[in-house]
């Protein structure tokens, strides 16, 4: 692959300078317009524009998909962030809001696919709500992944450029306690203290973690009470769960669903559940071995692997049984922080790697022919 470094950097500047906070539907639509124009120039055709619940996603599909390339164009940065955090390049370091997470990976995907001599069998999906947990795009991602032999996620790499071969699954809950108000000084015994009930439940929930298995169960946002002299009639707290395996996700879900009130007349209402299944190593190791071999052949050097606590859209593809390799995007650091940055040299190297990986996969899949589910698309 011959990398047009100047054009890649110019496209990256264009994408970064088109600010795209997840919560701003107009900005996301504008960002989709920008990416569409770059893709039309590179691919010679526009994407399918998919708007779900007001959020704009893009899909280029070349033939029957066998390899799904996943990116997102939304960021956590609000409009105006460019003022204090402009796009700039200083030696081998480039900066800008959303550069590391994950606009470098997006531009990598566009150029890596554009350089393929044959794109048949590739689908590029660029979603617009990943930073929110992919509420409108999850079904789209899973539908597109069905029948694919591999999903490549161009999220940023882990520390020192390591590819992500495992990600924890995420479950999110809210526990709401209904008690009964009473005057805290005159007749507190007539009340049902929702704060005390919540305290019992928080301790129970926190005990569900298992450090040996990598399971964390963390009570987070807590709300309770109305005034300093009133027995709280209502309380609520959020719970963040991270797990390495589906078995642990199911265990914790069952336990949280079985919570019972400790105080007489207190009532619990529990909502939420699994947000993303775990990406287990078994889903990634064959692809990681393949990428490692290609990196050596390309002179990039030895690749490292990492397991991380954060989730991505790769959790969804792995969750439905599609081999998935994550962290193929930017090498750098500072995601969501003012020091967000990516390395220019790795930008070009990783694009060559992604190009080679896609090319090899679609060539091999073409030899085997489509599966029944693929032919049914």
C-alpha cells in the first residue's frame, strides 16, 4: 500500500475540525456530511445514510459483507473545544479533540479500504452515538456483523500501541427506594427511611464484586432526601458493573434482580441490565495472531495485546459470535482529556497494517464462498 501521507493528514484535519459531540444531532449530521465527501472522493460512491432516532450513521457496503470495519464519528468534546485544543502537529505528535478517540482510526479505515485492489466483501460502518453507549446503532451493528467472518474495530490502541483482545462487558442499573416521609424531630418512627434502606442495598450490591475474576460492581450516583428535617421518602443509586465473562454478567444480573428490601414497608424498583456483553479473548486471538504476523512482514515490529475495562462496539460483534479484533486505530493517549494526542508515524504504519489485514481476510473468505446467512442478505 502506498500511503499518501499529505492527503491523509489533510483529511484528518478536516474530520477533526468538524466538531461532532454525541449529544448534538445537528453537529453529528454535519460531521456525516464531511465524512461522506471524503468517502465519495476515495471510494467513488456515497455511503448509505442511516438516521435512527435523529442520529446519523454511515455505511459503505461492497458486495456481501465478510469483513466488517467499525468506526464512530461522535466524540465527547463540546462545540468550541477547538479554541483551546486546536488541531496541530508538533513533530510526531498530532493533537485535536477526538483525535485519539477515534478520528484517527476513522481516517485510517477510509484510506486503508480505498487502497484495496478489490473491496468486494468489505463493509465500513461509521456510527454516530458510540460515546453514549450506541443506543440507536447497536441493532445496526449486530445486523451488519451477522454472517461476517471478522470484525475489525479501529478504536484507539491500549498503552504503548497494544491491540485490544479483550474488553469487559458492561451492565448498568438504577435501584430506586420508596420509603415514607415523616418529621425527623417530632415523629421519625412514623417514617420509612429510604436513605437507610439504600445504604443496606449499596453494601449488598458492592459485595457482588469478585476481584479474582475481574468483576467490579460499583455503586455510583446517589440521590436521597428533600430537607434536613424530613425522613427521606425516596432514594436512588446507580450501579456500574464490569465483567470479563458472560457467566459473571449473568451471575451479577441475577443477584441484583433478587435484591429485597430490608426495612418494613420499604419498596425497591430495579431497572437496567446488560449494556454490552464482554469481548472475550477467545473472540480475538486468531485475528491478533494474524495481525502480528502481518506487522512483522511489514516491518512494523512486534505487536502487543491488552485486556481493558472499557467497552466499545466490538463488544456487540463479539457478543454475537463474530471474531473481533479491537484497538487497531490510533497510537497515543489522553482519550477525553486535554492532552489527547496520536502519533503521526503510527497513523501511517497502522493504516498499512489494517489494509493488509483486510486484504488477506477478504481474499481467504472469497475462496470459501458465502455462508447461507451471508447469501440471504
